[in-house]
């Protein structure tokens, strides 16, 4: 159970869960998922929920996202170490980009007050086994702060960091992040770090994650699921 990757299950099925399909028909009801028209011939579909989770190769946490962001930043040869928000040490060399989680909330669009049923799919490794999937969508308000040697470098790093997140947004979504949304840039500031005036810039982003919970069905439930599917195929 602990080795079961929920996103492997999602990729094993291309069928939209019946509960979500029904929401598309309930135009006059307050559903948990926003509907929009996709302009590529597919017609009305669920928004990023279905597309993103089927594209995702693995689940990801906030710290997992930061680890991958840091690795990509270093691999791209960018200036500045990405570290957790804390007082800079004597050996810290500017520029530095810090991060901190300011708030985590239930996403207003999905309104998953508690883990919500997403669907039932076949176990990808055990024949005849079925798994129920539950999900809960969270919005994380994350602050990135750029500390630099001078104001010009700080401004350049703001642009470079924004463009970097935009460039790799598809990569992060493939690896489980639902959305990366710019919220605002704070006021330019100068702080004293190690008795040196250091220009700083702050950027706020909303980063959306879906927490997936999987539950193996017992034998009686599995028989019921298979019977229902067989009945639908007969009809």
C-alpha cells in the first residue's frame, strides 16, 4: 500500500469518473469544479483538474516542488542559491532567493472541505483489485524574497525568476503541481544583513496542489464494482 503511487492509477484510466461527469450536466447547481470551453475541438470539459491530474506522473508536496525548483535553477546556471527564509549567515553570498509558506487554504473553486471522492479505478499491478481515490485541493501562498548586492541586480533577478517559473510551469504540472499563479510583488526594500545594506524584492505566488488519498476496496466492494461495470456494459 505504501508503494502505491496514486498518479500511476490516474494514468491507467482515461475515463472521467461518473461523479465528475454528472457535475458537467448539472449546469444550474453549484459544483466543486469550474467548467469552461476548451478551444481545441474537445468541447466543454472540466478545467485543469482532469487534464492536469492525468498528465501528472507523480504526486508532489510543497517541499518536493522546492527541491525540483532548486535543482532546475542550479542546472540552468542561474545566479543565487534558493534557501528557506532565515537570517542570512556570514558565509551567505548574494544574490540569494529565499522561500517561505505564508498560508495554506482550501481552494475556493473546488471547495474540498474534506477529501472528496474522485473515482474508482483498477489497480495497475494487482489483477482484479480496485482502488477508490479521494482528493483535496489546496492553495499555498508562497513568498519568494530576492536578496542582492545592488538594486539593479535585484530587479533583473525578479524578471529572471518570473520567466523561469513560466518556462517550467509545464514541467511542474507534469510532476503533480496543479497551478502556479503570480499574485503580487511587494514594495522594494533594503534590509541590513550582516551590517550590510542589501536590496530585496518579494514575490507572492499561489501554488496549487492536490492531495490524493487511495483506499483499497475489500472483496465484497470489488465484486459490487465489477458487477456494476458488467451491468453497464450489458446495457
